[in-house]
């Protein structure tokens, strides 16, 4: 029985039938197979990351969004991943620079309802401005490309 994909507040899940079982079996696969799947996932994440960079230049608060772009990176794993934020200092010109992770959620989802969040754009709920809308827009590309990558890896095993 497949479990429902868990979501946390910082992840966008793309639901694919049988994904949990596949990832569970992949743990027992040969090292070369896992490596091929990881490389394919990273290639997909890099393509999404290119679109994220492009979109980050078009939002109305692009100059502020560029302060956290150096902290974004593609991470290799069994599924496509983009890591954002963390303890790396943001590229702002202040004496005491905040960590990029502290700025990311404000720049991505907005703020303004509290005095401490008025420096961010208007709050948009779960919609986001750059990263999450890009992932949602590329949903079908990610599913198709990931499936194709897995098929290529499995065809290589049967030879």
C-alpha cells in the first residue's frame, strides 16, 4: 500500500504513482544504477534551476531576490532537489548580514502583516514568487523527464 507523500512547508511534492516503492527498491540496487539515477535527477534539477534564475530576474523585487540566489544550488539525490538558504550569509550591504535562509521565505512568500516583515513584498500565501511557481509550472516536464531517465537506467540494466 502506497503511503501519501508527506509535505513539509519547504518542499513542493510532485506526486507520481509508485514512487515510494521505486525509491525503496532503489536503495538495494547496484551502485552504478543509483549513480545513474542520481545524475539524471541532478540534470533535471539543473534545468529547473535555470528557469528559476530566469524568473528571479523578472519579479518586481528582483534586486532583493538576487541577494539569496548565491545560496541556491542543485543537490544530487534520487529525486531532483534544489537547496535554498541555510547559514550562508546573504549578499546585502550591511554591517551584520543575515543568513540567506532567514530571508528566503520572506522574499519567496512575502510578508507585511507584522512590523518585522514589512521589508518583504506582499504576502501571497502558498503561491510564492519565484521558486515554487517555477516548479509548479514545470510539473509535467519534471514528471516526464524523470520517468524517461528511469526508463533509460532500467534499459541499461537489461543489456
